[in-house]
C-alpha cells in the first residue's frame, strides 16, 4: 500500500509548511532545541518552513492539541503563506488530526509522521524499505478515519479482501487491507532477519573484531567510514562508499566494511542508522534487527559532533537508545568529531588551543577528513581491542593450515617460525581462544 501522507506531500512541487510547537513541561532551552530540530527534519524533506508558531499549555488540548484560539492563528498563517501542510512537534491523536484538518482545511502531520516520511525517502535496501513500510502502516492504522478522504482514492481493486460485499464500509476494507499487508510484511521481515542472522554468524565466526559506528544523526559517522575506506579499505574501496550528506538521516541502511590499516589488526566496521531525540517507538521496533547490529560489536564508536552546542544532550540520547536496544554494556570509544572547529574557535578567542588529533583513555578528538585523526582513532581502537588479549606462543601442526589462515586473517599473529614439527607463532588470543586452543599453546 502506498504511503498516503508521503504521496500528498510529493504531489506539490514546492511545499510550504507551518510548524507548530506545544510546550507543556520543557525548559525554554529544551523547547527551543526541539523546535530547531523540527525545522531541520522538515528541511530534510525539501519542505520550506513558512513560519513557526508556539503555544504554552499545562496539558495538550483534548480536541485541537493547542487550543481553539491558537488553531485560528494557525489557520491565518496557512492562508497568509499559502502553506499546504501543518507539522506539529509532538504526537497528535487521530481525533485531534481529524479536528485540525477540518478546521484548517489542509494536511496535518505530527513529528512521528514527519520522521516516517524521511525514512521512507531514504530507505534503499529491501530490508529498510520493508521496515519503513511496516512502521508507516502501524502509524496509519489508528488514523484511518482522519485519512478517509485521501484513502478513498485507493478503494476498489480486485481480490477477495477488497470485494467482500457492497454493504461493508470502506473504512473496514482499508483497515483489513492494512492488517493483511502488515502480516505479509512481518513474514518477509522474519525471512530477511534470518538472512541477517546467518551473515552475522559468519562475521562472528571469522574471528575479526567488530566495531560499530553509533551516534546522533548527522554527527559524521558516514564521513568517518568513507575516509577510513579510502585510506584502508583496499583497491575496491571506491565501490564501497556510503552516502555522505549534511542532513538528518542521510543514510538508513546498515553497511559493514573491512578496514585493514598497516601495523594494526583488521576489523569490521559497521555504520548504523543515526539516533534522534523522541525517535518514534514504532521505528525503533521496526528497525530493531538493524539497530541490533550494535549489540554484536566488540567496541562501539560513539560519534559526537563536538562543534554542536547540544552535543551533551546528543550523547544522552545515544546512551538511552543503546540501552533500549540492549547495547548499553558494550565498551564505548567517544569520538568527538569536528574538534578542529572547536580548536579554531578557541584560537580566535585567545584561549588555550586544543591539540587535534588527540586521544585520552576512551576519548578521541578528531577531524573525520584528516588522515592523522583517523590514524589516531585506529590506534585507540587497537589499544581497546587488545585489552582482553594475551600474547601466547603456539605450535601449530602443518595439518592445522586452516587455523593458521584464520589467525592471520584476524590479525592476531605477531611472528611466525617454520619448524620441522610445525609452525611456531606468537599470537594475541582472548581468554576464550586460549581455552579453545589450549593443546597447541606452549606453556612457560
């Protein structure tokens, strides 16, 4: 089924929007941050922000969310700026949408609906498209009455579900059609998830460390991945680049790439969908299998836009989202990207200049486009990966060529000596590997 809201927006060549914010319990700074983010989300869909209006109430108005007086003000703004859509910075009930659309005589969506549209536009792979469609239908189902006039265009068709009887209401047919499609999508997603589990199992069994890029949307994750690929991704790295753009949710699809830097062990680097405050629960649920890639990482690289005044808030949102998907206990390296911009600001203000790149414990201050910064980051990753390793002497029989190849591929071997009785190697092993290969390890 088509996304009706998305279709309505795209039918207009130049779409203008009136943004509406309701503050019930946030501080002025928190509310301003939320409204600024709504503007950026709107721009991510190439929608022009015509104007912004806000309201303060102890609780949302049950009928119109912002109160009848404010609705009349919004109606005037819609007419003045020739706006074709009104976007609310909060979750609006189906009844409120119906009432607002009747009064305003224009399309009304909330923050969740807006983010769903962005995800629909950005999804490229089959899995992400299925996930987005499922979340859209889940969002649409309780709002069918409000969308009745739009959905009526999609009535009719052929098939048992759409022609049960002339006496059945169109609304019931729409609901049944959506529920049927959601059931199909669940089956398809279960099959895709099995494929993902199989691929993930192969990566786990490869012995190569796994590192995941996580963080707030538009913090620079894809930039870091692309530049690491350019430097250490091999001859075909240009074909493995991911979309890199200065906008919210530029990429949704999970990408896994191998990074092999000279003098360091190789690792698999995963780029995941960015986080955002108030990320719709339906999207978290629909994208759980994708987001859960972070659960299987040995280390998380939490990328932070250090030049953003709200970076601490972004870190809190990322921490909470990781905990929600079950990845809250994985070791984290905090990557403060765009630190060079902060350094320049400090120099201009006559303060102490912060050296970039720089690494301290579990923090790296870098510029994602600078090779020295990326080398500093790789060294920090190496030191964290090596924390659980022990240097062991092993004597591998020549019949264990597969194990020798495995250890080489995983970057664990430090030296090799070929002897008549086998291959003597010095290798960095985890506690689990020491137990597994105990018979081949030479004890002091």
